C-alpha cells in the first residue's frame, strides 16, 4: 500500500527550523498503514530535513547557531544570487532533503524522543514537504 500527502508551510524566518513531527504523525494516521516506512522529502534546494531531539528547544538553537558559524552567509561564493541562497545550497547538499522512519503498529518508532524538522536556509519562503507512507494495513 502507498499513501502520500504534501504539507505546505510558510517559514517566516531567514534561517532556522520548523518541527514537522505532529504533521508527519497525522499523515501516518491518515494513511491507515500499520507497518512499513514513512519517508519525507523537501523538494527545495535551499531547505532540508533532519531528525534530532524535540524535547529541548535549545538543541535547535545551538544547531542553528553552529550552522551559521560553520557556514556563514557571505558574498564571495562563485554561485551568487544572494549570500543566503548560495550557502543554502551548500547546507542542503550537506544535510540532505529526505529522511525515513520505520512505522510499527501505526506509529513511527522514534520512542517519542526523535523529532523531525524542516530546516530553512534561505527564507522566508513557502515550502512543501512530501510525505509518503509505504507498508501494510494489517
């Protein structure tokens, strides 16, 4: 069985993260699939997706600050639309735009500890996340 939904959101910030875990769980529930996988794809080249703890917001603050330190916006990239655009492509290439989780008994096997985040590198923008659920309904 295959099921897919696209969620849409507006990132009202330049660089940062948006927790999509609740919306992903809603899509899994809507699918009716009991055992399988859920995969999420951000079809943009200056945004990505990642998984980490959602229990401590300071983790994402630290991550976003460290990303800015390691890969700052700058004007001397060969490819240059804007400093944010150029470094956004690099961050997307390094961190990826897809992630997958296992579903068992109708829920993702994250032990309630792992959350999934859309990573905005070049906002504010309208973004989409394609979520596909593949598996069995039994």
